[in-house]
């Protein structure tokens, strides 16, 4: 396991284990800070080239459509190189937003990071 450096206040924790990158997002994501999250996610994906990206959203109580756009773009980049993304620890409001937008069929969702590893 190796810690990955980021300069993003929304991503206080990122690490790589084998070809899996684990990213923890800390705080609500909206139009104000989603560009920073986008830059960080895309940088980590391009730099580390993971086969699996596990995104822990347990500390995200709210996200808007700009945050969803960041997740979709990141997933598209990952899939282009044969990778996948799994969202974990979803708060009820965030999970509800994904369900309303019918995005639970696009994103793999797991209750925990441990469960995500088995997918």
C-alpha cells in the first residue's frame, strides 16, 4: 500500500494497492468545488492507470449535477483503458440522487471498500 499525494482539500486520502486506487472524498461537492475534484480524479487516473478505482463517498452528504458530471467523466476515462469505478459508503441523499438520475445502473455501488474489492 502506498499513499498518493493530492493537493485537493476534497481528497484528503488516496492510496494504491496493486492496480486498485482508493480515494476518499471529504465534504459536499457542488459547482464551486467540483472542478478541483475533477482535476484530482483525472490526474490520479492518468498517473496511476488503475484497473479499479474505489471512491469512498461516506463523508459526502450532498452533491449536485456538477459532481455527477465529474464522476461520469472519470468513469468514461477509466473504461477507455479497461478500468472500472466502484462507489462506496453512499450517504442516503447521495444514493437517492444517483437513483433519481438512474445512474445506479452505470456505477457499481458497494456498501464498503472491502465489498468493492470483491466486485
